[in-house]
């Protein structure tokens, strides 16, 4: 299947290898399937840009400094590729934090696939941005008590109604219901690892710690550090085996993905 890598929300710069600085991204995927387009995560949406404090909150805006450029939204990029909003029939979410769920309202007719644990937490916890799904998405929620083994990851399952080349991979730790999304594209499998980690150096054979700012952010948001780090080790092995693994916000991984 053809996969487009989209940055749906540039944010403040982070420092990378040898002092190189680059703006953080919201790395999303647009997958062309025979059943229509599938969006993986949504980034920052038009409603966020129209009234940032309402959906993103003032704290996030002042800390993350999102660029808030309409041209970066998923809907505008979908249109630029020649598609209509209705062509995006399904959205698969790694989790429902505000920098991932911002554009759900831009695709009000899409089915939104998400972990049942994540959905329950998001719809009951104050820290999630309830305004981003006030339009009432058609949720498809999944339990992961059982499933298949995929490249060593357990309880992996396909999303209902989607091709078997798109798989939901439980990667808890950042949130309890956090998922990775595996996609078989023309050049092989890739795995969108969401916020399982923030910095590509964490997957290296000799791991490099994330920049202090990102490490502090991860520590303040993760729900189970041991579980998350165990997943990062497994993601590192997966990457070493040749699968393209990337997280949501690392600009260097995004740049590499664009290069193919
Ligand atoms: Zn995030």
C-alpha cells in the first residue's frame, strides 16, 4: 500500500545529534487502501488553530509553541494530494493526547479506531482535550487481551474493516492504552510507535538519551515507565531487523521517512 508521511504540526525546536536543532513534528501517516484513505494520528487540526487555548490549552501552547499553520493540517494536506475529506474513511489513533487528536473534528464522518483502555481514560480524565471530540466520532474501540504475535509483539490485531496490512500493536507505557500502528507498504513493514519514545537515539544499538527537555516531558506524562522502556528495547530490536520504526515527534526520523 502507498503511504504518505505527513507532518501535521510543527512545534518548538529540539536539539539533536551534534547540536543540530530542528522543529519537532507531528508525524502522521496517510495510507491509500482499496477501502479508502486511512489516517494514522491526526496532529493539530483547524479547530486548534482557530482557538488554540480552547482545545490545546494555554500551557501546551506556551510550552510546545505549535506553529499553527493551516497548511500543515491533515485535511489541507489530504486536499493538496487531490482527495476530499470524505475519502478519509478511517483514522487509527496511537493515543488521544491533544497533539495527536487535534484534527479528529476535521474528519467528522471517519471511523476512529482506538484502544478501549485509551478511550475510557480519555473520556473520563480531565487532562485529555474533550473538546477535540465534542462532535461525537464513530469510535471503534479494541481490547487487547488476546491477539496474534507480530515480530515478537503480543496481542496484535487488525482493525475492523481495514486491510490486514494495517495492524494495531499494543505499546503501553506512555499511556495505558497506547498503540503502535504497523503498516505494510511497498518497501516493507513500518511501525508508527506514537509517543513510545521521543528521540531516535533511544533506539540505537548504543542508546543515546533523549534531550533533557524531552526526557522531562516523557517522565511527566508516562503512566508506566518500566513497561515503556521494555517496549523501547523491543522497538530497538525491531528497527535493527530492518523494519522502519519511528515515533511521532522526532524530526530526524520524519526527514528520513520522506527520503524513503
Ligand atoms: Zn505526542
